């Protein structure tokens, strides 16, 4: 199986939506890199274990997006004591500089401390169910792609091995002929150089043996 793959998964429920993208690349060990919203951080360890059950090696990039479409997800209230304190301070400041004006509501609205924003606690079990549903869908797609690519690589290696095997057979068949051709050419050249002088057969055969050993 190859270590390269890509997959996506999506799960929806109770006005909540989780989308996951997985990307895996070659790596000697399993290396999981998570990018997830803070609202899901409590589930990080469970998420890692889930991935480890399906993927043993490779660098795994995990991108998670979470959207809460619930109408009651945020409540905003006014911190009246703080708002009153700001109003009095701004009024006193205007009086000190003899400004004929009162604090504008827009100025008060820009002060973060005046408003209290409360978000309801998330249903951890619901989020875990949605998260794992999206994750399993993405993992299945990644594993399928990794298997396909692994099959392609295996077939490519098989074909290359067959070509190498055929070339080796051709070399083996040719090797004995090459030595004989060298012996004949060498003998002819020596005779031409020696001008029909008697050839030292032992030395000649030694040279042929040396060439055969070197070209093995």
C-alpha cells in the first residue's frame, strides 16, 4: 500500500456541521498533524487514536472545520455596573474639559467589558459522534486511494523487474560470444603486429582469460 492519499468527510446533526480533510504523504513513521477548532480540542486524543487504528505509517495532515448553526448558541447581556462606571467617568471627563456633550451610546458599545457574551456548553457526545462519522468517511477514502496507488506501484515494479530479468538473460547469452569475438580480434591484431612471428600461446590465452574475468 502506498502512503499517499487524500479524502474528505462530512457529518451534520442538530444544526451542527463538521467537515474533515485528510492528506497523507510518505514518511517512515506515523506523524499526525491536526488543525482543529478549539471547540473540538477536547476530542483530540480520541481523534488521534482513531487515526492510528486505520493508518500505521506516513505523515497525516488533518484539517477540521466546525460550524454551529444553532440559533441559541450565543447570549449577550450588559454588565450594568461596568457600563454605569464608564458612563460616569466619561461624563466627568466632559465636564472637566467643559464639553457640552454626553457620552454617546456608540462609544460605550465599543468597550468590550460592558457586554457579557456567553456560549452554551457543547454536547461532547454529539460532537464526538459527528467527528468520528466525518473522520471514518475521510479515512475510508484515503485508504482506498492508498491501496490504488500501491497497486499501481506494485505493477510498475513488476514490469520493471521483468524487463531487467530479460536483459540479464540476453547478457548471459551474449557473454560467451563476446569473449570469443574478443579472442579472435585480439589474435588477428597480434598476428598483424608480430608480422607472422610465432605467437606466445600461453600469454595469449592468459590475456583472453583476463578479459573474460573482467567482462563477467
